[in-house]
C-alpha cells in the first residue's frame, strides 16, 4: 500500500490487478495476505489452501481470512490435526474447491 516502497531484488506491485497481470497464466498463483488482499482475491480464486489454527484469536487481532460461504466452497482435502511443539497449538491443512455453479 506504500507507493514509495522499494527493495533491491524484489518485484513490487501496488495492486492485485497489477500483480496478477505479471503472472504467467499457466502458473499457479498464491496469495499470502493480508486481509484486504484476501478479500480482493477471493472472487478470483478457484482453490484455497488454508491452515486452520485450532485456538482462540489472540487479543488485539483485527485481521481475519474471509468467512467461507458453504454454497460456494467445498472441502476437498483435510490433513489430520497436528500440534505445534513450540506453542502447543493444534492446526490442520485444508483444501477447498470453488463449486462450479458459483464461478464469477
């Protein structure tokens, strides 16, 4: 969001549209956040690879992944829950596919 940000060796795009234009259409594209980018990219996604953290949100958390609408997304794969040894927090990985009748 900072139009003046620059860093050697990094390609910087200041909008989702600009970034997606730079991606080869034959390649997978991964969106890794934050909240506004997730919201903007959701209508364009056909698959979601999510990590579900099985713990309450920390105090002061104000950014969340958008809620998944059950009429638009289907759970297609889910790992077993695991426990992070450092934080003792349970998590699992899930893959969701957009239901074909809900493509935008």
